[in-house]
C-alpha cells in the first residue's frame, strides 16, 4: 500500500487549506455577481444566468443559508478539479467520445479549441465517468468563477506533486485537511456541537495500519477459516493466530457477504475491504469486472453524515475499481453509499405534498419526515427498523419515484427544492433498515458535555448505558446493525474501558456480546494528533452471547512511541488472553488484560477515603499564585494542586483561592471531607506523581488519599511513591486523567509496605520542608537548605544553595517581599525549616521601605547591584565570594553558548532578571522591572504588592524626576549619551503618566466587576491578580520584557452578563474614564 510521507502530507495539508479559503472566496464572488443573495434579480443577467440564479436560490433554501451555499459551490468547484487531477495522474481521465485516457495537457488543448477553461473540460470528463458523483442537474456545478479566482485554484493545484495523487491514502487526507478551519472555528467557539459541526469536529482519518489490522483479523480470518491454505495469508501481515473466532453465522461465499461502514468518512475502510474482497473473489475464479461489479452492488455499503464525505468515499472506491482493472468504457455501478445527514428543512406540509393524492405515500412520508428532520445531527444513529409501520421499501421506492417524476414534470418548486433530498432520504433509509454480516468503522468522538441539545436528548432516550460519549453510542449502534453472529470492527477511544461512569455499559457488553480481540494503542496512535489527546483502541466483537469460558484476546502496544512503532509492534506483540466472564469481577467491571485477582490482596480503598477536589468553574477569576496576593489579605485560602516531580514530598503548594464567599459561587464546592486531614495528594494525570497532602483546599486535578488509620500513612506513602503504584493503577485505567475513585481501587499489601516504611522512615515521616520559592512553605532564605539525609533517615541542614532561584529570592527580599512561612507562626514546618525562617529575619534590615529600587544610584540610594551584594554577603556569611557570585549567574542562565558568562551581576539585573523572574514564577511576576528602553538609562525594580497609586506617582515624579534632572545636568555638561537618555526618560515619564491617568488603552479591566467598580486610573486591587493589573504596563511598553500573559477570552461562560456586556469571558476590553465616572454617579443616585 502506497501512502503519503509525512512531508508530502504536510504539503497537501497546506495546499488544501489554502484551496478551501480561495474557493470559498471565489464562490462568494460568483454568487454575488449572480445576485443570489438579493431578493430581486439583477437586470444585467442573461436568461441562462437568471435560470441558474433561480435554481441556486432554491438550492440555498434547501441547504439552509447563503453561507452554506457558498461552501457547497466552493467544495464542488475545487473537488471537480482535484478529482479530475487524481484521474489524470492515474491515466483514468477518459475522453467521453473516444473512450481513451487523456492528459491534462490534452484537456487544455481541447479547452482552447472550445473556448473553455481547462478544469471545466477536465471536470466535465470526470463527471461523465461518475454521473452519480457530480449530478448534471445540480446548479452548483454551473457557477462560473471569475478568471482570477480560477487562476488562484489552478495555481494551488499545480503545486501539488504528481506523486501525491498516486498514494492510496491521499484522498482521505484531503477531506480532513478541508475541514481544518471549520474544526478550529467550532472548537474555539465553545458552542455545543450539533448539525454539520459534528462532521468538522469529529472527522479523523483512520491510520492505514488500524484498518488493515482490524480487517485482516476479521474479514481475513473468515476467509482463512474457509480456505486455510489460501495464499492470501502471506499478504495479510497483520493477521494474528491464536484468537478465538466463530463464523458459523457468516455466509460461505463472498457474494453473500454484507459489509457496512456506518461512519464511512472518505472510505478508508471500504477501500481496504474492496481490495481484500477482490482478492478473495479472484481466488475462487471470478473475472475482475464481474468481481468488482459484485463488490459494489452486493458487498460494500456505507453511511456518512456529511454529503461531501460521501463524494470522496464514492470517488475513492471508483478510483480503486478502475485502477484494479474495471474497464473505463463500461458502466461502473454507483457504490451503495448514502448520506444520512440530509435534513428535511421544508415545513411538514410541503414535504408531504410530494405524495399528491396518495394517502399511503403521505403517511409514510410523514414518518420519514419525523425520522430525518434532525438527520444532520443524528445521521447513522437513526433507527428506521424501529418504525414498524413503514411500507415495503420496494413499494415505497416505486411510489416515491413516481411522485418525484410527476412533480418535476410539473416544475413544482417544492419537488425541485426537496426532490434530491427525497432521493437521499430514501436511499439512506434503505441502508439504515438492513442487517449486515460485518460492520467496521472509526467512530466519531464527542463527549456528552459537548453535545448539542438534539443529539444529547436523542442519546439519553435511546442509548442510556452508552450516553457519555458519542463513540460508545456508535459502538452500540454498530452492534444493532449486525445480524445475529455478525461482527463489529471498530476504532474507539479507550476511556470507556475503565471509567466508572461506563460500568453498566461494560457489564451489558460483557454479558451480551462476545469480545474477540482488543488492542490498546495508547497515545500517539494517530500521526496527526500529538501528545495524549486521543488514546485509541481497536476492538473486534461478535454480536452473540459469549459461551462459557470464552477468552478475550488482547495486545498492548501503548508504550510504543508513535504510530509507526505501534504498527510494527502489532505484527508480533504477545497476545494475552483472559476469561471474558472474569472481567465482571474486576473493580467496576473494568477491562483489564491481566489477572489482578491472583494476589488475593484487599484493595487500597479498604484502608483510605478519597474525594473529588474543588472546581471553581472560572480559575482565572478565583485562583491565584500565592505570591500575587499579599499575606495580609486573609480572604484567600491555600489551594493545593499537583506536582510534576515524582519524589517531592511537599509540592503543589503554589495556588490560593478566593474564599470571600466561602466558595458559594464556584462551580462545584466539594472535597470537604478531606479538608483538615493529612494524607497523600496524587496527581491524577500521567505518572500519578504523589506529594503529601496538608489538609488545605485542593483542586480537581488532585486525588487526596486519606488513611482511616493515621498510622498507616507511612506505608501508604511508600506504596504511592513507588513505581508499583502507577503500574497498578494503569493496569485498570489508562486514561489521561484518572478519577480519584480509581486511585484507590488497586491491591494493597499493607504488611509489605509497612516493612518498607519502617526501613525508609524509622523516625517517622518528615514534617513539611521545601527549598522551592514557589511553595508557600518555603523558608524565605536566599541560600538556606533543608534536605533528606539517606544515612540518618532524617532531615538535615544542606549545603548553602547556589541554584537558579537564589538571586530571585534575594532580590525579592531586597524589595521587601516575605514568604507566607515567615509570616505565619502557626504554619506546620519542620524544625530545620523553621530555623531557616529565623535566619531570614536577620535579612529584614536590607528590605527597601517603598519597594522601589533603581538600578542606577538615584536620590542618594545606593546602586541595586551593591545593595544586592550586601544582602547576599550577609546570607552566605564567610562562604560569600566572587566565585559564588559567578556561580549564581551561571545557574540563573546568564551564559553564552560556550558556557561563559554574558556579563556581570549588574548586566543580569538590567537585561535578564525580569524575564527569568517571570518564568520562575509562572508568568505572574511580583517584582516588575520598568525601564526607558536604553541599556544605560533609567531602570527600576518594583514590588508589585506596594505599587499603589501613591508609589507609582513617587516612581514617576520623584525617582524618575530625579533621573531626568540628573540627565539635564549632564546635557549641560555635554556628556556623551545624555541627550539620548534624557529623551528616553521623558518619554517614559509620559507613558507612566498615562498609566496613572488610566484612559484606554492604559486601563485595568476586570470582567467580573460591574462598570461602576472598574478602577479609575491606576488603582489596582491585588485580589484581581497580576494578569489583569499588569496590562497597562504591557500596553504602555514600559516593562523590560513582556511576560507570557494574554487577555484572550477565557473558557466557559458566565451565568449572567459580565462587565463586557456578554456572558462570554472577554478580558481584553477597555472603557473610557468618562464611562466609569458616569456609572459611579448612577450608583450614587440610586
């Protein structure tokens, strides 16, 4: 199988996305020229153009909107060109009269002779070959693009290399790439997904190795069951022996086999099945033409929500049929594909008028109307077979065709508008009502929280056990498509195998369906999806009750790094088999390809409690880094979160949460049972890193484990901090984020871990300690350290630190900042930690009173670098030296590529401190650096906590004013650079004055505060956080570097309109001072 390389796929992606944008612009231009969007017909149109316009307006009503029509015309225009090139590059573009292949060069010559466009001719030839694909009576194919718009599309198409059109997977990728912009727009909108948005969001091209593995181990296994010595066995490299199969309900001839892909997309599964079936039919002696005709008319069936996807699938199959040897001068049957997403948009009475005087037909059409009115949302979920009063399909088809023919002859506008819809409904209904031997697909993924009202309501009513994700709903639907004993091959996300919310669904499937083969692919299974966004599985099921002792066979390649490695591993990975019925005995009936019961150990949940953490629903409003909030503001509570380190005993202590209303307005106030207790806080993501839980509030990314018996805490800690714990949890749950309930459903050997704890912590667990300034238990000393001593198994004083945080702590102390541990005498700390807190008090004399420290000497205050060195010398004592200073700079990253220092300490303070400080403190800096933009000019560090209006005035008019006077003096003396420094300083003064005034865009905007509470001028509220309060300084361009902060719209919606006038969480809004003043006056008048 020839597939695109990563480079070729990337180039195709870029071309297709550009083509969509250009085609939609060209389509819009052409439709506007025709006046399709206008009520009145333009007077300059010819009779032919007027008729096209009338048909296009009819099509516009059928599609639903003018924008829908634009997209339809754009799609048809580009894909006629694209498909024609696919045919031409494969020598399959056939001249309709001479029935010989023609090249694009020959098409261009013909076009010149006929006074037409190359791609118009090539598209017509392609439509001649595929009359069911490009309908000649469709008005969208008759829209003429402007010359410049056509040339833009031709240029894009010409850039795509010929080799791309020879790859078997190229067509499939084109659809996914075409949908990229639409998918991005829907996801960014955060709206509930329904209608054709479902197509954009859920379409995902299935990797070739997934398709081949599933088909070869079902369709291939069936063939080898019938023909054990078939030479095809050598071609099916993914076929695995040792899997229990039962094909007793399957036919014994390929001609009788009925196969369906209910979410066929671009036809990847269907094309792969086509090639396998063709090889089978040839093996038993069928001629190629007859075999292909039989496959298209008897074997393959496909359903798809998106009509555009159906076009690509149809073309994909036709292209493979011709490439396989089907004569191009013979009629190629249109494959049994149908679009299930064609909604009926007319009023019901208009739809029923298609029946004329036929009461029987009218009754049936009424039922079809009710079924398909939401077809663009429900698609293949529609159950035609649940409508027992539907008339015989053949009778209905005959009457329906008669009605359509009669209506078209009479030029009835209703029939013209909905005639094509009627045909689509009829064909889809026929395929939806059948049963199949084999159903194969890659299902759409969409969690219930993202589903629109129509889809969610339908699923809750019809699929209550599988309702949490559209993927599992489709698994249930695929089984319903099967005849008894039929089989399902499916690509799914893996989370439903272990999440507690799917317990009843798993139990149902384990009892009612036979599980044949399960493959855990894990993260990285799809080339186009990086990271751990989608962890996929491959699953083969038989629609029959499992016999006693039936074995579920499985492979696990989740540890392989990428799609290529996973594909290779599937060839020979060890197959493990477990008894299917035994899965019902697993915790929550989770699917586990391992025997977890053999140890006989109790589960951890018997020894501990756990609960879900607080969910604010609006973190940017309610959550802060603790250093953003002054310790004196007592309305905030510590808020423990996750740790990224595997061996940090005390971590995740950097957030605080707004507790002014005790959490009443937050999304979910929960986790109270753990508050005030000691335990272990396990990060619910990735490696499940643990740290000690201090009893504070905690977020929903943390799973607290609280022992029933506090004396068990050391043993439980040793277990949870060992690799064994992560392995045990991941056996039963491979989701990106594990639920807190899952964390304790693993076997726990208390005596063993008590023995481990006694050896590791003979003196007990250490009390809280940390040398990390981003933790609220940090002692506050620049270079002090507390470490764990493995020899004594106790905490000890460590060597004086020279890590990259030392300079930052020293500078913060110099600016007057103190850590919470220094200010809270009741905070639980290790004795040695408390000793360093006491040592930190000795450095208080170095703290600046107003939190304004200039880098150059101004107003008699010493230079910043000198003051900092004095503080460091006091902190280090006799250990302080120039060598230590250089090491601090080196550890702070102030080095060149060769490892040498970039400069001295003052250079670091001037040029790189602020950027480094912002990175260390998660882009919420509490020491700000303002400068005038010159290397030797005015530069100052500011303690954000003290930067109120008075201090900003002092900075602007006292400190900066003194610097300006100094520069004026130097200008008078004629000193070099003085004029430049003076100009820069005066410009800075003007910018700071604008911040003080607070007129837009130098204002602070807080979306959760009403207009009358918005700050007037520089009047920051520390409760609002650095992100919002720093905006005027960023907009004014006065900071030494820009922190990685934005004011984009936050996720979610507010329950009532906020200060932006919308429930959307916009943050980059501005109000004039006059607007704020008027708002305050109105409040006073009430």
